[in-house]
């Protein structure tokens, strides 16, 4: 049953991800809808295809820039999807290691998240 639902959800999710590359500000919508209660199949489809979004967004906008932009838009509930996005950004580089610019951006994201809460 989940496989049938996954197949129905996968194509629209991938198409929406393609739109997100052109308009990165709607990535937050994708993450927000995928993080809602009861959207487990959608969340799984988004996670399974996150590498496509991360790779193409990094090529078009730059990995560090898109990481910072997305992290500034999300709320606490979307953090698991942000982490999946960042993980895929790190893996999308042609080198074995992510760029220093992306590493610095991830440190900045962590610092902002810690400052916003006042703790870890």
C-alpha cells in the first residue's frame, strides 16, 4: 500500500522540486508541507529525491548560498528535512569533501540556530 502511495506522490514531488530550483524561496513550502502530520509518504518521497534538488540547486545558486537561504526560511519542525538537504548538498560536490565555503555556511547555520534558542 505504501509503495502505491509512494509512486503516486513521487512524480508531483519531483516536479515541485524542479520548480524549487528556479524559485528557491518555495523550498520552504516543500519542507513545510512534507513535515505536516500525516504526510509520511510525501516526506519519504522528498527525502528519497532530495539529492536531485540539492545537486541542481547547488549548481545553479551555489551550495553555500542556497544552504544559508533555505536555513533562514525554515522553522523548527522542518529541521529534519533541512538536515537531509544539507547532507545532500555536501555530497553533491564533485570532490570527496565539501567546499570550505559550504562548511563555513553550515557553521553559520548552526550558530544562528543556537543563538535563536539561546542554547543547543
